[in-house]
C-alpha cells in the first residue's frame, strides 16, 4: 500500500513512518523542511518538501495521485505548550489543512483517510465512562470549535467515495510529549493537584497511538470515530505516582482550586473495530 502522511516528523509520525515501512508499505511524507526530515531519515521514504497550509491544491492533488491512503497527523503543538489548540497555526491545520487534504484526496481517488483527533473535548463525565457519542464541551474556545469543524469535514465524506476514521487520542505521554512538561513542573515544585484530584484522565503513549493509525490505514472499516487511550487514571493518583517513580517531590494539593473536567474514556469500539490495544506503559522509562 502507498500511504501519504502529513505530520510525518511529529511525535506520532516518527513512530508511524518506520512502522509502515517495516510492514512493506510505501510512504510519501510531506515535510516542512529537510532539517525536519532528518527525524525520519529512512531511505525507503519519499520526502516532499512543503507545508500543508501553503501548498497549492493542484500540487497536493498531483502528489496524492497513485496513493492508496492518506493520514493527517499534523499539529503545531510542542511538548512545552501550556495548552491544546492555542495557536492560530494549530487551528488552521485542523480546519484549513483538513479541508485542503480531504478535497485533494477525493480528487486524487484516495481510498482511505485517517484523521488525528482529540478526546479531550468531551463534557465533564465525572465517574462515568465516556464513549464516542459523548457531547463536546462547547465552552472551550481554544480546543472545541476547530476540532468540531475538523470532524464535520471528515464525517461529511460519503464512505463510498472514501473510507475514513477519526482517531480521538487521549493526552499523549512518552518522549517529546506534554508529559515532559509535567515532569519538569514536578521537578521545580510547580505542579499542583487541583481540587480533590479525583477527576479521570485518559493518557495514551504516542507509540500506541501510532499503532492505532497503522491499523486504521489497513482497515476495511469506514465511518469510525474511535477513542484511543490506555486505561484511565485519576489525576491526583497519576501525578503522585509519577513523582514517586522518578524520585521527585510530591505535587502539592490545592483543594480550593476548581477540579478539571473528568475524562474516563472508553475504548471498546477501537478494540473491536481495529483489533487494537495499548502495549506501552504510561510511565516514563
């Protein structure tokens, strides 16, 4: 299978690309610079220098011709970013970039499309399990509107024109993820447990998310929106255990602070549709 990937040098792409190559797939990767391309320096990968937001639609369509599948894994988030979707670039990648890639994929006759989504836009679930039908928390202007717009663009594609999946990832852990910032804040004494710390958080190791993308690209299923995360854990328990495992000071508690929203995300659908399961620990090595 010939696969086109946007975001190949990101935290997901750096695992996904060699995995696909190892499976015998041909990979075409759109990279913003040759310097970034060094992160996936594999002789069997066709590298095309360009930016999803600035490339001409006709050029993108031409690149996609002959590919069997496409994956949109591009974001503009950094491991030290204080939040999700806070930059104009990230919002543009989710909206303008998604629209451009879908249109080009349809024009080029791509058979399968996989979109990176996020599972952190749900309403507060308390102790309830949250599946893919859970409503979004629309009052979060930084994350929810561009995410909703992105998903709508994908969902409107008729499955008989192009099969698709949206993989709603939990909060990424592993090297070069937001977990690095959490560890740095624990080390400096800046990390706090807000409220009672009983809110649930759904983490996912970046390598396990990449596994889900690889499975989705080869899946015959279509029209699936899937939660992708490891077993949820309470926020307070996670922070205290993380500090203990690394020999760092325990996080302080701020019981007067507002407890963050609770995401106890269920993954039965991904396990059933893709045959996926997480294998990597959420704890750093």
